[in-house]
């Protein structure tokens, strides 16, 4: 079974600080998204169940995402090779442009039996790209899979997925080729061994441009305009509590009670 796993590197959210209601990303490290790791782990399990195959990690470099080093982690986890589409025309691309570039890269790098995504990226988390890629390629899609298995392990001709839809558990089966997005409950991604980390640097990592894909910057240009992306305004009272610790504690309880945060006894 040949599988494409779509990977996005995101800022480490634990390292992001907010200034003037906007995120400050300078000096923030980038890492492979957790949901992308879930998708890769699912691909590794399916490949083993199918008795072999090829796993290709596909990513876009939308600006300076320092993607080369982070993709080595994906290769160390077990992907056989990686493909990066790096082009200035991708800077600012919305979900429509991203999906077109990813779908075209998959066509050029494939064919694939399965195209795997995380349900959303940790920065934007729109969840639109898997469905858009499926639409571009004219493939069926199963979203939010919490378990994934071969429906016919001998031939690998179909995939069975289970997903939670509110108070209903759905079991779906579809023939390959197929697009699937997974949720975090599907598995616990493996940690790469030291040996695999050392081998990752020798695995193929191809870099493509939009021109290599037969696309132009206009093809992936954003179709929507972001008017604002600021954190919610917060009004602070700037109350200073003075006195010894006991007096400060009593003053804090009194202030919270007057504001209705604590009930009166």
C-alpha cells in the first residue's frame, strides 16, 4: 500500500507569547503538528498490515517554516521519503491554494492508495484542506477517523474507518484511492529510535516549486482576505493588594466576592 501523509510544521504554541493582541513568533521553534504524527502512525500501521509499500510525507513551505529539519523527524518515524513544495507564491495562500498545491504534488509523487491528513493543523485548525484535496482529485473522503484498518488485508483494496459523530459511532468502508483525516484518539505516535534518527538524513527529500507542478502563483493566490486576527481585548482593573499575606488574602477574597466571582457566606 502506497500512502501519502500530508505534514505541516507549526509554531510551538507553548512558546508563543501575545503582545498588543498579536502573536509574537520571532525565535519560536517550529515542529511537526501532533495530528500529523497521528496520521503518520496510522500510515505505518496500515503499511505493515498490507505487507509493505511506500510512505511519502508531503509538505508545503509557506514562507520561513524551517521545514527541512522538522521533516527529518517524520523520516525518522518511518516515512520513506519526503516532498516539499517551496515557493514564494505560497506565502499567504489560503486553504484553497494550499489544497491545490498539495493535490498536485500528490499526483506528481504518486499514485497513492491512501492520502492521510490530521483533522486540522494546530495553527489555523480550519479542517478544510483534506476535503478540498479530495475534491481537487475527485476522490472519496472519510473525515475524523478514530480507527483505521484494511477492509481486505490480502488485496488492500478498501479501508474501513470508525468515527464518532456526536452520540453515534459510524463505521464506514470505501475503496482506494481514498482521502482520510484522523483524530488524535486514533493512536499514540511512536518515538523514533536513535538509529532511525541517524538514518533519516540519508532518506530522499525532494524540493519542488510551483513551476515543477505546472502551477503559477495566481493559481494558489488567496481567495479571501483576513480582516483581523487579534486576540480578544481584555480589560484589567490593575488592583494592587497591600499588607502582609493574611491581609492580602482577605482583600482578595473581599474583591472577588464584591465582583460576584465568589459567593457570600
